[in-house]
C-alpha cells in the first residue's frame, strides 16, 4: 500500500510507492569503476595543470604545486562564481540580481588515482574533513559570504566530470533555498518545543532502530523517514552541533569512520553506485545556534531520471527507508577496527 | 561575468554561469527519435492491454476499450497512489504519514505511434488540453484531493518509459512543496501591491522583449528571469487566470498553437531534445483567486545530471535566458497559420 510521508523538518511530502517497491538488484545502472586511462590533472606530477593550489597537506620541505601532498585544494578551473567580484546588488524592474561573487574550489582527496573515497583509510578521510574545515575557517573571514556548500559528485551518472576522487566547495553570498527551508523548519520546531528537531529525530531513530544503518560513539547513519531517493542516507552527529566546523578531533575521526562504513555498505549492496553527498550546516552569520544540527546527506544515483520531480518538488520513492536501512545494516562489510 | 539571479515568485537564487556559457550545439545528448519497434500498449487495437479506460474522445458508435478514439485516458498500470484508500492520517512519534490515496492516470495523446506532441496539429493538441480539463473537473468532486498535477516526460532521458506520446496526471491529497512556495510568494506580492506577480512579469517581459520566445492573442512564451535549466520556458496566459480549467474555447485553441510553436522551436534549435513539462495551477480548495496565475513550465533535459542541485535547491545554469530566448525566437519554424 503506497504511503505519503512528510519530512518533519521541511514539511515536504514524499510518496513511498510500495506497489513499485524495488530491491537493490532492480535498479539498472552502470557500476562506477576507475578506468584510469588518459591524462588526469589531479594526479601527482600534474600539479601544474590545475590553477595554483590554495592549500595542501604535504610533506615538510615540499613546495607548493609539486608532489608530496596527500590532500590538495585548488580553485575550480571552470568556476561557477568568481571571488574577485563585488556584490553590486541591482534591480531590473521587478527582478533582483547581483554579480556572481563566490568561491568555487576542488578538494582532491588523495594523490592516488585508483582509490575511491570509500577505499581510503579512515585517517585519510579524516584529513579530507580537516581540509573542508580549514577552508571554511578561511572563507568565513570574507563577510560577503553567507553560506559554504560542500558536496561531492561520485561517478559520471552523478555529475563527476573527472574520475579522480574529489569533493567541491562553493562559498555563496546567499543561503540556498533548501538550507533556508531546513533552518526555518528547525527554528519553528525549536520555538514550540525548545528542543532541536534533529536531536529528537536521532533519539526516536535510535529507540526504534528500524531505519538505523550504522552508528558509532559520535555519529548515527539513518535512512530518513521521508527520503526523496531510494537508499538516501543521513549521517548526523549524536550530540547537538549546529555547524560543521565544531566537532573535536575525536569526533572528526568518528565521522571519517562512519562515512567509510556507510560508503562500503552502499558499494556492497548497490554494486558501486554513483552518488552525491552534501553537507548541510548553519549559515555563516548564525553558525552557532541551538535549533539547527549539521549533517551529511548521501544520495545514491539509482533512478535514471528525476522526471517531474524538478517541476513540482514532489518525489516518488520506490524503496521504503525501512527496507533500504535493513539492506545496508545487514550488509557484510569488514568490522570497523577502531584500533587502526 | 557570472550572475546570481533571484526568482521573483519563490525567492530561489540561481547562478547564471557565463564563464561556462553554452550554445545549443554544446549540449551533448541523444536526439529523441521514435523507433516504433516492439509491442506498444498505447497503440490502436491494443486497448485491452491497458487498464480499462476512464474516458476517451472517440467516434460516435465505437465502444469503450476498442479502436475509434483520438485521445484516451487510462489508469497508470503501476500507480504511485491508489484511489481506493482512505486518508487515515497517522503519527509515528514525531513523524506524519497518511495512506497513499490519489489518482494516477495516463493521457494517450494520439493513436498514432509515430507522432510526437510537437507533430500533432493544433486541433489535436487542443483536444489533449480538453482531456486534462475534463479529468480535473471530474477529480475535483473528490474532496480528498487538494491538488492535481499534470506533467509530461518526453524521451527516455526525461523519464518516459514508453515512447508512444502521452502525459500523466496525479491527484494528490496534499499540495506539492514547489506549488506551495509559488502560492505563498505570489500571495505575499499581492498583499503588498494588490497585483498578481505573474501579470506584472508578463507586462515587464512584453515591454523589454529580451526574454520573449513567442506570443499570440492569448499567451506568451518566455524564458524566466532566473531559470534553473538551460532553455527553460514558461507559457503563461496573458490575462489573469488562477486555474487551468478557466480558459475559454478560444483560449485553449491559442494555448495549443503556442505550445506547438514552442515545441517546434525547441526541436529545431536543440535537435529534438528530451523534455519535461508541468502545469502549475491553483490548489483545488482555492482554485479561483486573484494572486496566483496558472502556467506551463517546459524543461528541456540538456545537462546530463543534476549533481548537487538536489541536495541544495541551488541551481547553476550555463545559458543566460536572454541567449536561449533569442535562439528560440529566431528559430526558423513554419509560421503558425491561424486559419488551420
């Protein structure tokens, strides 16, 4: 029997279409496999083929834009926004526009072309997270920016134009609509109950267990109650934190471990799917608050197209989250050895 | 120079990325061509292969579910929602859900497998529009429904699973988020100015002309100021109408003509692209109002993937609407002969 479910934060309704219910093997798509052929500007020794590096974690004594790094951040060669502009807000009749000020950076997650993020060891993933944080702390100083988006496109089907594993960061002078909706929904809940809605969600999910995918000391991975996409997964810190830059060293380490664990489960159950992830955090001007809770949303790219979803904001999801969570929870992946 | 533009109705910001600006020929994709091979349940003589017809325009004296029709409406064989359910709103801790009551219907636009909607003559397109209206009038009687979505997926890349040209209709017990946002934005504008924002948009667009694609007595086709997708096109009635079921006979005829004209322009400029369209109309309980203006949104499927747009509600569009509008406006298509 199909069900309509409402996302408790944004109020978005989703159809969970059990008549069309799909198991992992029902999704027809290409595995993401590293081909490794051709020239790659993100590989070691090709540092001169990217714009000059913004920062890198590299061996002592090595020079900028030379080998010796393990995480490297460079400007996007084809940026969607430019850092040099002034805001210059203008009207055009009843319309509003401003110049495209912003930053668009690429975080090269490893020098090794043949590794996916899921294959890196937790320490290496943690360093990617530190790079995100260092860039946020730096870009925060620029008061033109209201929001920093961190996201990853993995696999061609998810929009990756280069296969060498990397994430992206966009600093924006406006808050994206979907983040704004989450902020308003969370603020409204807080006004009414004086509790963070995400904290309440974690509490309910840990108690029921039916949508749990993985957990460790500091994080839970859950299938959201009203997911837009099959096998959509959220990774949420267990204690209240409004901004991505707040976790402790110990917590970033736990975040790296649970992300690796979830990505291995997705690879196993869905046979190396393409996916996108985004980190949702508080806008820069109010990054410390009691009502919003930063988290990562992972969306495997399984259904071939979005169809009418774009025009309506209305999603039909053929896999109930209780089912996708069970598949992921029960996947046979190596036990996370915390002693690594 | 990239630009940030704000949609005046919803408040959504879009990056118009001129650094990546693309001409029609820059979009790599497959032409939508009718192959016509294999069995098709939407063809004449195969009426028994669909669920029993809900309505059809057919020759006098012909029987239901037999040949003789020119537009035929049937239930979707794999419905996302079911008409038999009761609403049965329930909580589950802090979550809300209800049973998936709704209707999901398919409008087969012609018996001819080898025609696309763009190839039908204006009279035939007008009859498709009358079928939409007849179904809305019928489904409106069911007070469980709050909204009726009409949409079309054309081509496999846009989500069409059968190539025989058809549209779809979903009746919902809730208002989709994006429609709700348009309604709120339009209502707020109206409170402030006592004018419909879409009427003001039409006025400004007709005056400037830079985003005009086509017009006739009753409709305009424009590229919106802040389009999410390259070559996105809106068709809007020139006089204020809040609901799709309100136009006169003469107006539906003009709507058919302008849609055919726009689809031919898209086929010509973009070489038969896949596309989605949706009709945005007022919710059923308040379908007559002064502040909302029904319209059709056409989204050619040109960019290969949505990437991070899904997770953020933030869109990057590589083609400024002034450019796409000029390409479409200047396309060499047969002059619409109003005497047909």
